[in-house]
């Protein structure tokens, strides 16, 4: 009798444990089914993100190739008219639309184009450095017929320099200029003359100012333009360089723009890149 009671009691315990085990298994299966779908979705999202990132990177490389091709053209086979547009095909499986254009505005200031008699004005520039101060002296020479009236002087500088307030002087104009930008981005200094100072034929006038900065600023000479009013004079730069911009857009097979690079540069035998923007409109 005792044996039969013990056997019956043990069988109840075994069935109870099996029931608990089965319950645990069912709970784990339920939790697993809840977790596996988000996990698979996360994996799929990671894969898609990686593919999108790879496409973006390839598009940036393609757009960069467009910029480099445009600069090569400006050095070796400069277009006759601007804006100049063309297309590169099959660059990382994409097409690249390239537009080269002349810059007509710097720091919000309209700059004119070269005149027929731009050679009637000669611009000479000297720079000295002492104790953290650059002193710039610009000499403008009237090399043509008749009087020449100076309308504006604009100089574009690389980062690292700051205009010294009250430092403008010389025979042309003594007021402080408009300064756009700062030492981190580069400054553009602009003098607008009213009334216009006059330089008689064969004579010269000087214009000077100061900038503060370290002694090792790259491109410290900057780019200077002077605009004058006289027959076909136009705008004259201190070098043969002129400012341009190139925009390169990489597009996929549907024509959707994936990446854009816009670059500003000076070109005139040598190339000086002044800015480089990635996806500037986003």
C-alpha cells in the first residue's frame, strides 16, 4: 500500500514539472517570435544604410572628378564663353553635370569684366611684415590716354588675417573699408569711392592699409581688383587671374542628384582654390 501511494505521488510531481517546463518553453518561443522580427528589420536597415552610404560616397567621388576635369579644362583648354556646361558619363556608374562660370560678385560686391583697354591701368603691390602686422601698399599707374577715375578697390584674402581698423591711407582714399568675413574664413576688403579720385595720364597714386596675422599665412598676397571709369577701362586685377566657380552634380540612372560639389577658384596660368562646398544646398 505504501509503495502504491509513493508511486502515485511521484507521478503527480513529474507531471507538474513537465507542465512547468512546457510553460517555460512556450514563453520563450513567444518572446523569441516577438524579438526576431525587429532584429531582422534592424539587420535589413543596417544593410540598406550601408548601401546608401556607399552610393553617397561613390557620388561624391564622381562629383569630385567633375571638378577636377573642369579645372583641367581651365588650365589647358579654356572655354570661349561662360557659363560653360557639359556632362561626363559613366563615372562610378553615374553621370556628372558640370558648369563653369565666371564670378561676378565677391562678398556681395559686383565686379565688372575686363575692358578693351584694361592694359591702360598698371597695378603694383608691395607687402612688408613687422611684429604681427602686414602693411600693403598698392600703386595704381595711369598708362593710357586722359584722366582715369578710380571707382572701387577690392581685395580677397585667405584665412588667418584681420583688417586693422583705421589703417587705410594714401593718396586715393582715407576712410575705412567694408570688411566681409573673418580670420577663420578669410576676409574680403572693399573700398567704394565717392567722389571718384582721379589719376592724371602717366601719373600714379598709392593706397595702403594694414592686416594683422602670423608670419606664415599662405597666399598672403591675396587677389586685388581695381575698377576704373574711362573709355573701355573696365576692371583690372593685379595679376592675370580671374575668379571662377565650378559646380559638379553626380546623378543616378533616374536623373536624381546624389551629390554636389561647388568650388571657387582663381585661374590665370596657375590655379588657386578658395572654397570647396559639399552638397551646398542641403
